[in-house]
């Protein structure tokens, strides 16, 4: 079936070519016999050719695509349109309008086929057209948004545009005066005209160079300012996202978008529009000057445009897709490298250096393969583009020789025309290329705007900031599942009361929901059902900064930032005095060891606090929480890295704040026994509640799990 279809198409093509050449030859004989007026004969012959080819195509093929009709229509009308335009505008006649020449037929057939292919790719049919239209609209909208972000740099862009225009005007006249010098040297030499031509050529060269340098400097300044501004906006938007966002998106991808895509985005206006305007203005000026030199050669040169556009369109489609794949692959490689480097101690302890190196190498090889495919596409594109340019140069030189012999153009004008043509070809290719590059830049902008536009799923728009806060907390019928696992409920119909001035201890086996309660109190996530109240008001109604000043958390693995101990304790607290810092450090039993350091509170902690021991980092983290004077303090397994003496001192310091709500998660029995309320969590809900003595007397789940839950002695578990 497929073979018969191919045979029918080949037969239809051969028959159409035979019929068209025959009709073309016969109509050429009729034209020469002058039965009708010249232009009338041409249009009648074009109509007859179109009808004959359409009839042959419809009879030989059952299903004819619109593309075929476009080829027939263009092929039939091209010679007559060329002849009519030449006679009306220039009062001349072309050989294609007068003779049934096979060369003319081949030239028209090739031009019509290239034009139809260009139409087919740039304006696709049906679903492809709809998809392409939607894509163009999206790219246009993104471009407008990028342009809007450039508003603070409008003066720099305007200055760049002025110098761009001056540079283009100066560049356009250099080839003209080059040809003028050659004509002066080739004919009767006149010294005054020669010096004048050289002077103007030098002035235009100087003006072009100065203007191009000023243009480049202004635009680079605009791009740099734009990149800094967008990076700051993107970073600010990322820091406002909920914790679940960072669990779903790889860190390496985020940093790649932050560093690379913002720079690529800046090129959309700063470089691409600059190149587009410069090339467009220069192209229009060159075409007008070339038309004055020789309109016939200009039309021959412009035949390259649809062919170049066709090649460029095919190239853009494949290159853009592969470029996006390379960007995603590089982001994945960055994520793997960051993950291994940040966890090098774990990698070393499990002796997985080779496995991780192999994993990174696999990612790099994937990126290499994609880059190879992308670069191969580009190499084929460059080859096709240069072959096209070479063919057009050969045609131009051939006809240029004929025109010089017939006296239609001088040698100097031909040299000027060749110089214009060499630049015009580059400009046309640049115009077609720049649209594809702008699509890549706009694609990067789409990723950036996707993050900028994203609304956090956990709202931070609360306004409540009461002057007095008691610290009563209530969980009422809370149901929660992590965004990454929406079908796995961690808390189910969970209800709990935390009284102000009391210490509540959460206990239970690992994975039963203790740390989840802490995450919900900190509003890292939003519960699916139920509500969490602070002083009988929903947590989401409180001001974001106020809430996190009144609720402080100290985790088992605290994170310190590069900087001094003073900076880490005062982190997030504006205008925190040294006395307040030292008082908080005393309560956390950190003041003594800090004073023993050479620089005291100005000692650098290193990256992630790497210069300090685990217990020292823990005590600084406690001081950081206490300096905020929180109404609710949450301690999540902090005693696991503290010695008994530090633990006792911290407990005494916390006992000195009788109005503070204290929530503790620990495995130390000695700490648990001091709690006003012990809550045993299992299966996502509260299983038992009471003091240590009450729960032991009940001999329920708490009594049975005692040995699994706690460490009897003072040594950390």
C-alpha cells in the first residue's frame, strides 16, 4: 500500500513536469507570434499553466495538500509577475518574459518551491498553526515583560539606540566610497576627488568605530544592571516560597536558573534587540543603495532571503529544543555535584566515592551527548548557510560581468555592490538567526517568570500583631500529608492543647508525627483539614515576622551561617545589643566557651558552623532562639548533643521563664519527667496524655514503650 502511494506520487511529479515544460514551450511560441498584447499574453499563459498543472495534479493524486497548490500557483505566476514589474517600473523586458528558455523554467521552479517551503514552515497548517500561534503569543508576552523590567535602564538603552543608528549610517557609506575610489583610479585620475573620497571614507570609518564603542558600552551597562536587578527579584521570590517547594525542586536547578537563566534573559533586549535593530536598519539602507547601483543584481541577491529563512526556521526548531534539553541536563549535573559536596562526610563513611563520581560522570555524558547533537545541528546549518551564500556570490559575479560588458554598471559600482552584498548576506542571516536566539532567551525568561509569578502555597499575608500574647496553642482536628506524598496521612484528626507557662513533651516512635507538629507550628506547611490556633486565633492570621519572633525552634541539627558568633546569635533580630546577646548566651550555657575563644563573640564560625563542635553549635542555636524572647519555644531533640551539665543549666534557664510555652521533643527520661504534660503520638493522633507519674500508673502504651522511647541515664542517646 505504501509502495503504491509512493509510486503514484512519483508518477504525478514526472507527469506534472512533462506537462508544464510542454505548455511552457508552446505558450512561449504563442507569445512570440504576438497574437495578443504582450502583458495580456503573459497573464493568459500563466493562467493556462496554472489550470493545466492543477488538473494533472488532481487527476493523478487523490489527496492533495495545500502545499502543492501553493507551489503550482507560485510557479505559474512568478515569470509573469517578474516581467510585469520590470516593464512597469523600469520599462524593460526580461528574457523569462519573452523566451521559453529551460534555464528560466528551472529558476522559476526552484524559486517557487523554496517560497512554498518557506510558507509551509513559517505558517504551518491546522494544529501546527495553532500551536505556533500560541507559542508566538507566549514569546511576545514574555518579551514585553522583559522589556518592562528594563524600564529603569531606559536612558542607557536610548543612548545605545542613538549611537547604534549613527554607527549604522556611517558603516553604510564606507563601501560606497570604496567603489568611488576605484572608479577614480580606473578612469581619468583627479586628485581633488580622490582626496575627498578618502577623507569621507576615513571620517565615516572613525564615526562608525566611535559610535559602535559607545553603543556597546551603554548596552553592557544596561545588561549588567538588569541582571543584578532580576537576580535580586528572583532570589527574593524564592525565599518566600514554602518548604515543600524546595523539597520538590532540586537546589542545583534553582541555582542554575538564578545564575545562568537571568543572564540569558538579559540578552533578550540588551543584545538581541540591539543586534536586530542595527541589522534591520543597516539592511534597509544597504538595499536602497544597492537598488541605486543595480536593481537587477539586487533582485538576484534578494533571492537568497527565502532560502535562508527556510534553513534558519528548520535550524531554530531543532536547536531550541536541544538547547533547552542541555540547560535541564546542566542543572541536573549541578544538583548532583552540590549534593555530593555538601554530604561528603556521608559519601566518605559509606565508601561511595566511585559510585558518586560515576553518577556525576553519567550526568556529564548525557549533557555531552545533547551538546554534540546540538552542535551537529549547528554545523549542518552553518554549512548550508555558507553554501547558499557561495552560490549567490557566483550568480552575482556572473551577471555582474554581463552587466559591465553591456555598460549597465561600472567596475567601481560593482565593487561597491559586492561589498554591500557580502554584508547584506550576513545581515539577512543575522536577522533570521536572531529570532531563534531570542526564542532561546525568552525561553529562559519563561523559567524565571515562572518562579517570580509563583504564589507560595503557605500564605504569609497575615496582619495580626497583638501587643500581648499568652502562648496558648490548640491543634483541632488537624489532618496533614506532605505535598510530596499527598496520599500518606501523617496526622489524622489530630487534637492537642499546649498551655501557656507549661512544658509539654511529645514522645513516640520515629515517623509518628512529632516533628510534623513542629513544622506546622512554624508554618512550613499548611494542613489539609482542621486548624491550629495561637491564643484562639488561626496561625495564618498572624503577621509572618511577628509569628516567627514569638515562636522559636531549636532543632537537632542547627544551621549556622558564615560570619561571627555575634551575627549568628543576633540573626534576624534588628538592633540587638551585645548585652542581650551575652544574656542569651549565658542562658544557653555558651558564654563561657565563647569568652575562651581568641576573638570571643567576633569569632568566625566558618561555613555552616564548621569551625565549632556539635555541642557548641547547639548552644549557639539555643542562644539564637532565646535572644528573640519568644513566647513559644520548641526544642526538637536538642539534648542529644549536650553534656549533662549543659543540659541542666539550660533547663534551669528555661524554668526562669514561667510564662513561656515550652514544647520539647527528646529521648531523655530525666527531661521528660519534668514536663507538665506528656503526649504520646502514634498513628498520626494522640494515644495517651498526662504526667509521667500518671502514665506510668496507667501501664498503657507509654509504660510498655518506655525502654524503647527513653534513655534512663544522663548520657545522650
